[in-house]
């Protein structure tokens, strides 16, 4: 046990060291957001993308909850994340996003919306939406980690959350995106080795013994069944397909993942990033959900009364030998730290650059904006921790669904305006407004409607709301599809953007086009 704590301490010290050695790389807004004019190479960009993609929510929440429900079929979520969420996403978006953001000189997603669609109000509204809905995602990461450390190490959740928040704040505040990318690279390597070790240890456990026949013999949990022991519309094929769609396409329009394309260096780096991010996602995604599926081979009495979010923490204590617990804890800690820093950076930047500089003080100097952005990183981290602690105190176990509602709402609002916006010249400002407003209304409506019609609903508004949130994968998927359709239809029915706007976004010559 002493060795486990030593591993954790060494990890924490390494993150502090990164903050110290990169402190001079965040003097300006561009340095803090994009690591300066040179940008980041392909390997670091790929690891930054991958470690932001996968966090404690995947390992602790999604893998445990859905791996136990769907068995081996849940592995398709990880495979789809690699193929759709990494490979195809990079092929479609990386080069286009980099070139267009350079042409428009945009630093954030709301900044992109303002300059692409010539609307300052659009910038303001999108910034508010991003800040609000990234908070529950960040809180879900803190909750996931607190569950792990509470079960495995016996440390109270709120202590873990505060320690993690402090560590994240230190290296993000001092080093900015370069520190985040460098730490992501190190954390990504830890994650790769950690996942392989974790899978092997689970397969070697006496309850599994490399024998998957008991899983494949269950008609609801084979590789290709796509069924669920829960039964019904809310716990069957539709839920799994919604999870695949949400987690694979959602990253196409999340500000914290799109940001990685902004800061990538050149064409060679994009090629490297495409390959490396795909391999990374395949190993991490497959490994996480495969371990979740193996939970079905452990004695039922071991997991009796254990909520889905806590299945993996309980099994880690059972499977991982003393001396390696620290390594696996660092694996999940690494996944979470990188996600938290990216989410905090994305949220703080939209407020500092898009609201403060864009609306409140348009004449603010670069130095002042940078200070505001760093301070807002701390504020965002504090709010997220408070929400996570309140969630734990209320005993509302919804780690996976907190992430789902965040991803679903943001991706639903922005997937049409952003993805179609970098591909298709015809997308109009009216279409973007329609997508954002209608998806916010649609999300709220579906939460209530599906909540009241959920089999577990008791008829009260509170019960309907909680059960509606539990349908977040389906809600997010519906909103994303709706966004793509409504953005297309309204763009065709409204006046196309001006020739100047199209030229500035698609045709304007730029230096070092990728």
C-alpha cells in the first residue's frame, strides 16, 4: 500500500514540475490557448485529443454501467470511438478547421461562429451555452475519481476532489495549453500501459481465467447481440446505439476537442495526429469497455447493491494486487486530469475572449485578457468541484448521465453549425441560430417527456427529471441528428452568406496552408 501512495505522489510532483518548466510558455493569450504561433506537433496533438476524449467517466462510469448491462457488445462503443470519433473526425475536420480558423483569426469556437457567420450576438450566446454545459461534464469527472479513490484507498471523496482541483489548477494556470499538451503526452503513455496491464490482470483473475464462454453464452451479452438484461426500450438496442452515436459523433462539435485542431502545427502533424489518435482511442476504448464487460463474470454477491458507477472501483480493489493499485489509479487519474484541464481551458477561454474581450471590455489588452482567462480557469474548477461535492452529498449517482447531458446538449447545438460550417459554404446565420435555440428547447422537452414516460417514473416532476436525465444518450443523439437536419434545411431556405464572408472563410490565401 505504501508503494501505491508513492506512485501517486510521484505523479503529482511530475505535474507540478511540468507547470514550473512551462511557465514561460503562457505569457500571451495565443500562448496560453494555442502554445504560440508554432503550435503543437502531431504526437502531442493526438495524445491531447485522446486524453481529453477519455476520462474517469469512461473508465468508472460508462465502462462499469454499460459494460455490465450490455456485456461484450459494449466494446463496439470503444471501436466506434476510434473509427468515427478519431479517424474519420480527423480526416474530415482537422485540416479544414485549422485552415479556416487561421483565415478568420478565431481563437475559440464562439469566436469562430462570430467571424464565420458575422454575428457578435451568436458569439455571446454560444459562449454562455458552452460555459454552462461544460460544468456538469467537469463535475462528472470529479465524481468519477472520487468514487475510485473512496472505494480503493478509503479516502473521502471531497478530499480527492479538492486535491485534484488544486493539482489541475496549478499546471493549467502556470503553463496553459503547452503544459496541458505536454502533460497529456505523458499521461497518454501512462494510460496506454495502464489499460493493457488492467486488461491482463482482469483476464488472469480466477473469476475470469481467460474464459469468455460464460459471457458469450448469455444471449443478451454476446459480441453482436446488442441486447440488455434491463429489457425494454430504455435499456435495449436503442440505448446502445445512442451511446455509440453520442460518444463517437459528439466529439466532432465539442469545444475542448475541436480546440486541438486549432493548435496543430502543419500537414505532417495532422497526418501523424490522425494515425496516433486512432490507435490510442482503439486501445483505450476497447480496453475500458472490455473490462466493463468482464464484470459480468464476477460473483453476484460481490457486486450486490453496487451502483453501476461504482462497479469498476469495487472490482479494481478485488482484482489489482497491492503495489499495482497505484499504477491503475494513476491511469484513471491521468485520463481525468487531461480532460479537466482541457474542459477548464475551453470554458475559461470562451468567457475571457468571447464575453470579456468581446462584450464587456473590447479595448482590453492581451495581458489583461490573459490574466482574466487564467483566473476564470480557477473559477471554473471551483464551481465544478462544488457541484461534484453537492452531487455526492445528495447521493445522486449519475456520473455517466451527467457527462451524457453535457455532451448531448453541446453537440446538439453545435454539430450542424460547426461541422457543416467548415465543409459547406451555404450554411447561414439563421440556420445556426435555429440549431442552437431549437436544440436547447428540444433537450429540455425530451428530458421531461421521456422522464414521465420512463418505467421508473413515480409521477412526480423530480422523478421525471432524474429519469429524463438518465435518457441523456438518446436525447443527445436525437438533438445531434436534428441539428444536422435543421441546419441544412434552414440554410437552403434562407439567404446565403455574403461573397465576402465566403471568401474570408474558404478562399482567402493564408501562409502555410495545411
